[in-house]
C-alpha cells in the first residue's frame, strides 16, 4: 500500500472510492434496499481487512469508524439530504 506525499492515505484511495460509489449507485438502481447494500459492503470490507490485517489492526479500524459515528460525522452527511440536496455517496475511509 503506497502512501500519498503527506503520508496520510493510499494513492489509490480516491479511485477505490469512486469504484465503490459506482457499485452503490448500480445496486440502488437495481432496487436493492440501502441496508442490504450497506451490509454487503461492510461484509466485503471486513473480509478484505481480515485477509490483510491482524485482529488488533482490524479492531483499530472499527474503533475509528465507531468514533466517526459517535462524533457526528455521519449525521453531518445526512443533513444535506433533509434539506433537499442529494445524499452523499459514502464515507471514503475510516483509517
């Protein structure tokens, strides 16, 4: 995994995020329930993490994701939707 010049994220994170956004868009167009889409993506992400990281590192990623929920980051993503703006496609990274 190659870090960007600031050392904060892999170079290909934006590309991966775009691919995931397109997959989400496709599944929603196929009338797959949003909770099913999210559950499938979460399961896939956990599978990738389990194959590439040790348990302690996976737990750290999950704690970081939980901290994002608890801090209100996800709530902030829902606010534009209630104001009539299109929903945001998704969180790009939890590392």
